[in-house]
C-alpha cells in the first residue's frame, strides 16, 4: 500500500514539474516572438541609421540612375540600403515578414511584418536635394506598431511606437494646434498627379482654403506635419512602403493618417495626413460637390 502511494506521489510530482517546465518554455517562446515595442523601436532606429549611412556614401556623388518599369528612378544606393535593412531583420527577427520597394515581399512565420523604403524620395536624392528618407515600419495586419522616418542628409529622425509617443531627434513631437484652414500650411509631393488621379478639383479646394502651399513632399512632408511645422499633407497615390511608418507616427503625435475617405489605413493607395484639429474640415473640403 505504501509503495503504491509513493509511486502515485512521484508521478504527480513528475507531472507538475513537466507542466512547469512546459509553461516556462511557452513563456520563453512567447517572449521571443513578441519582444517589447521599445526593443523593436530601438532596433528600427539603428537599422534605419545604418541604411542611411549607406545612402550618404552615394549622395551628391553623381551616382548612376536606372529607370524601373514604371519609369521611376532607382540607384545602387536604393538597392544596398534595402539589402542592409533586410540582412539586419533576418539576423535579429528571422521569423518576421518583409515588404520592400526594391525586393518585394518575403513572408514570415510571425504575424509581424517589416515594411521598408530604402530611399523615399529618390528623385530628390538623385538631384542632390536632402529631403529624402529611409523608412522602416513594423506592422501587424494593417496597423503600424513601430515607425521610423530617418533623413540622413538632414540628420533628422522622426519615430514612434504605439503607446510610447512620437519623437523628433530625441525630443517629444506633437502636431500643431492650428484649428482653421485659413491658417494652415498644405503640403504635397507634386501637383500634376492630382489631376491624373481624378482629385484635381478636391486639391484645388484645399489650395483655395489654406494659407500657404508648398511641395515639401514625400516622407518629409509627413514628418513636418508630425512635428508641428505644417498642418496637412496629401498624396493622391501611395504605396505601403511610402507611408507605413506614418500610421503610428501621426497617431502618437496627435494627428491623423487616413485615405481620402477618412479611413485610418496604410493600405489605402492614397493618403491624407492632418494635425487632427483640421481633420473634419479637410474631409469636408475634399468630399464637397
């Protein structure tokens, strides 16, 4: 009888130990799969900085320019910058997916995906204009969790992680408090694309309603809104790698990033960014008939 009780106790003890070890292994696995956003943000900042250093080696150097199928320019700097980003992600987060402008999509086993633009504003880059950026974002589904917009030639970086705030070169960033369109600065990457995409009339209404208009465009325009230096940035066409960081950057800075119907998304194929206070007025202006 004693022997049976002893064996039973040993078995129960063994099961308990196995359960504890399995739970610890599970926690370890979960920790590896879902590191803190602060850790992921630190990684993204360093990766964007490293890629940015590569671009600076070719900036204002007369680098050779190729034309892609859509007639947009690409250089060896674009390619090497994205290669660096991908190699760093593969080294540190091998289960994560990747989407980039130059090398397409690589699916991962994790629900997390890194979206990158190795040089956003290649036209500025090839003309020696410093308003280009390295963009890197971590996404889950259609939401940005971490976003970095690094401007190597300006030594500026705007970055955010969900729930952790938005920062500009280390100091907290906030959108402006302008609440009337007549006091707002409106930005765009170019002018002709609005007419081509059937948004010419809507853009004209915004131009007429706002105080100043400038083509401080591409990623830099969104960074200006996030840091309170402009109020509205609009694009009639948008790829996810061009805008992925700004979903979380704008939200954490107190602004909005949506499509032209006002839906928050980085997959809308178009974008309107505001300081938040002007969101309703902007939507009413672009949807007016």
